[in-house]
């Protein structure tokens, strides 16, 4: 029998070689299969399958391939160790600004060994990375005039892990406005954003929508909220009004984002889940960003059912927030790396294997995991294009305000020739990078839908556990992480592994200026492939016109617009008509000046883009397509066009 099994295994390998051969050279395996070492993997797969004869061959093959992948990663790290950023010593990370923050623990892990070491002296100029947590921390490091406390300025060679104004840009309402504008212009590319309403301003429109769409559900997320606080579902106008008026500050400071609830989410074992993706931005001009190939999947803890009046308040069924579900008695804290795991928090790599197995059982073929990663990369690439105009304008303004006397602050990296020409004028261009947490939900067709963007994704690596499940003698934690229930904390293996890869990789990408050699687990985001080049060029031009018009102080004045749009004024579009439109917008902007962050983002760029859109349509006599009309206006007025 053994000889027969061996013979059939050899025959299977021979057939594989025939199917994957390079006919031109007569080789048993094609160059691609040899280069990727798939010849070894497939031969071992067939041999192992013959020897084991498992009852569930599909699951066995998945586990075998996972083991091969992990082995390949280990060999890659051995062959290409991560380069140290300095010769002969470890790169220093100044963590003085976060000594009492939840991110301190993961920084200790990252700096425990390897290429980085932590220092706590705020005045030390020897670090290559200065880690801050808030907008105020960034402003202090830049010696910005508005900084409440002064610390030594960020050294010119060093990096800080925050982009100016990023908290303001990632605000739920501001992000919705940004994407809504671009979705209107480029609907085929911005299809990942659900239909949305801003409350309370658009409460009447939302009520009308609910009256017309009786089967629809809407999820309402308070502005500035986090960890699932205050989120609720509604299915009719009466319920919406009742819940809104129950808010103590409704109509007087209360703001929220309402979105169409995704009706058919992808489920695993009957549970709804979302993904936390991590994106590292290292440059704004040119835009350079990297998607981490590892992330987190956060699961609900109650079986999913379509929303009804009876279950709309079941948070463990509808809300995927970890901060909500960790309080559930059904929360599972088992091995998250096992391909059969039912853990309530899992690494993205494990989840992708589970989705691939589930989809293959349903008859879908192909590399499901890679298709999903490409879809997520596309979503993140298009999303960043929506954010870049605001980020670039904000960076330029903050750097200029923080520059010492006599220094200038370019918005982009200079070429070597430009560097030589401006040697006499000492420049101030702070090196900033950013880790973004992008939350998406997959639907039944495997399409990612954007939930929100986090400027400060949680870097906590501890899990609360009920004290009743603790070993005897365990001390009770006094924090209110479990709403007052007795508990203690343990380190989370999945959080440590994922967040260590993210943080350490971000440091390497910043200091290595994006060099990925020897840094597995990150992919360069291909903006030319995924994002609309027309959108990128148009938004960049809008930002230039905005700055030319005088920015926040003058861009919405009749004098500022008359000067900037002088070439657009004609007999068909006289100056007084331009003045009328500008006056209408002067006090009608949708800018959301969040008080949570001191380094405000130039959200007015979005307001300005909408104003230009209206001017363009009025000037064209509504004969042109709105986007074509805007492009025509920009070509007339763009100082660099």
C-alpha cells in the first residue's frame, strides 16, 4: 500500500510539473515557479497529503500552506535582516511625550531589542524619532508659537510621528464632507463610502429618506465619539427624532454622522466583523504611503441578524467595536493565530485564510486573499487622495508659522539642484510621518466599505479580563475599562505582534525614506494604478488656488476671489455675479473646527473646492458637466497650471 501511495504521489507531482512547465526551455518547472520556490512547496504538499490522508484535505492543505508561508518569512528575515538606521549603534526614539500614555507599552516592546532604543530625556537632541501623541505634542516639538509648553525644537535630521492637523482632518464630519464632495465628482472611484447625512443640519433630509425607504436602516455616530459611545440604529423618521431629541445638546453643539447601514455584511461563523488596516504616510509631495499587510479583525459576539425594531439595540450583534464587545460574556480570548480560531480579535493574516477557505467552499476560486488586499489598498489609496490637499496646505502653514526667523518652509522635498541653489537660505521643513488606522467593513461580495479613519489608532496591547477568571491572589484593577466590573489586565499576543510590526515598520520606512528592502510585511501603495489621476491633479490645483487667494483669512473674501479668479470674469460671468456667490459662501462654510486638537487642519480647502464648483457651474451656464466646468475654471486660474 505504501508503495502504491508513493507511486500515486510521484504521478501527481509529474502532472503538476507538466502543467507548470516552461515549454520554451524544456524545464520541468517554469522560471516563475522556481523563483517563488513553488516547485518545493507543491512537491511537499502532494507528498504530505499522500502520507497523511486527512479526512478534511482542504483544511489540511490550508494549514500546510500557512506553515510554508511562516517558514518562508523566517528565512527571509534571516537572509535580509532589517537594516539598522545608524552604523554601530541603535537608533534612538524619544518617548518623553508619551510616558503616561497607553502607547508606552508597545514602544517598550519595539525598543526592547533590535534596531531601536528608547530615551526619556525631553531635552536630548540625539534621537532620530520623536514620538508624540497629540496635536499639542507636535506643536511643542516644532516650537510653534501656540505651543503651551516649550521643549527643544525637532532636530533637522529627526522625524516626528504626526502630520499637522491630522486629527481635525480625520474627524467623522470633516471626512464625510471631503468624501462626499469627491464622490459627487468621481462616483466610479469613491464607491466605498456609504450614503451619509450630517446631523442636525440634514436631519430633515434623512427623515425624508427613511420615509421613502421603509426597509433601510441608518447608523448614527456622534461627532468626536470613540469606542462605540453613543452609536445607535434607526429605521424610521419617528425613531430618529425621538433619539436625537433625547440628546441633551441636540441643536446646540450636538453633531453626528448618519450613514446607510450596510445591509449584507460578510459573516464568518454567523458573526459580523470589521478590519483595522494600518497605513504609514511618509511624504505628502510626492505622496508616499505604505499599507501594512498585517492588521486586526474585530468580531461581534452575538450571531448576526438583519436589523429589526426588536434587535436594533443589540450592540453585541451590530457594533464591531472591540471596546464594546470585550464586555460581552461571549467574548472569546483564544489562540488568534490558529487557522480554526474563533477568537473575537484576530490578525488579518489569519482572517484572510479563513475567508479564502469559506469562499472556496462556496465555489469561488482564485487568490482570494490577494484580491482582498488589493481592494483594501485601492480603498486606502483613493481615501488618501481625498485627504492630501488639506494635509499639504496644513503642513505648509504650520511649518511656516513654526519656522524661525529668516527660514522658509517648502511644502515638498527639494531636488539636489534646488538644495544647492538655496544653501544660503536655511530651510525649516519638519520631517513628519503618520500611522493611520483605516476601519473597513466587507460586504458579501468582498467589497470593502470605509467606516472611519483614525489619526491615533489605539496602540494599547493589554486586554481586560474578569477577575472571576483570574488566578487566586490576582489584584483587581481600579480603572473603569469594564464599566466598573472587577477585572485585571493581561498582555494581548495578537496586539503585540500586529502593533509591533506596524510601529517598527513605520520607524524603518520613515528613516529609510521608504526603502522596503529587508522589510517584509509592507506594500508600497500604487496611487497611479488605483486613484483617479484627474482627481489628484484637480485637488492639487484647488489647493494652489486656495493659497493664492489668501488661505483661511482671505480666500472667502470678494477681493481675494476677484484677484485670483480675474481670468474667469467675462461678459457672460461678470464680477458682480462672482461677488454674489462669494458672499453667499462667506458665512455658510461647512468647516468643523474641532476643539479636541490644537493643530487645526485647513478644512476650509474643502469648502473652497465646493465654492469653486458652484462658480464653475454658474460660469458655464450649466451647459457643461460640473467636473468639466471645474477643470475649465482651474485651467484659467491655476498659477501653476
